[in-house]
C-alpha cells in the first residue's frame, strides 16, 4: 500500500516537471503565417490569358458547364488573393514540443521533420505519428536553422531527402 502512494506522488511530480519543461522557452520568434507575393500587372495578364484560353477551348468544345466552373473558380480565386493577408504567428520551442500561437504540439506526437532553407523558402515541416494529421509548416524566417536543426535532432528524426511538396512549389511559383 505504501509503495502505491509513493508511485502516485512520483507521477504527480513527473507531471509537474513536464509542465515546467513545457513552459521553458528555448527559441521564440514571430513570423508571417505564409509568404505573400505582390502581384504585378504581368501576373494578372498571364492569369487572365490562361482563364480566357480555358473558356475559349470549352466554348469550342461546347462544354458550357466547364465555362461556368472556370468563371466561378476564377472569381473566388481573385477575391481570395485580394482579401487574405498573412497574419503574424508566434512560435515557441520548448523541451517538450512546439507552440504555434497557443496550440501545443508535443514531440511525443511527432514522427519526423525536414527543413527547406534556401533563397526562396525558409520552412520547417513536421510530420506526425497520426497519418491523418496534416504536415505542420513553420516559417523560419528569423531563426538560425543550424542551431534549430541541432536541437530538433535530439528530439525527433530528420528526413533529409524530403523537400517542398509539389503544391507548395506550385503555389510559390504561381505567386498565390
């Protein structure tokens, strides 16, 4: 009986210790939620030309349904591009995990990470153990990636061969 009571105290001490560790901040920074690009007149001409080409081809094929879909999707896309702006996100790295604003992601739920850090992209990607969870993308604009990577390697494995997803590359190249 006495041993059981001691285990409960140890579990409470462990929980209190974990809470202290999760509150200790190793890295903290603020970065935009996504990288926005200014659209030039050339960008609008190219986008309009592509949309018009699809509409003309669909009219030639007498596929009126596609014309309607293209017009609706184009209108929503242009509205979205003009109305959505990046907001600043606060990131914190603790010994127990990562905070993205007020949401906590513990290392115990992370499968692996990879970094893309070059002239165009400065992102950390985190994959989770639960396959249905989307990959977490963290902007590393203001962080030294070498020190950050060194700390993460102590906690979760790195996937060195991975890079940007096709969707991320496409949206960056298109400028959406």
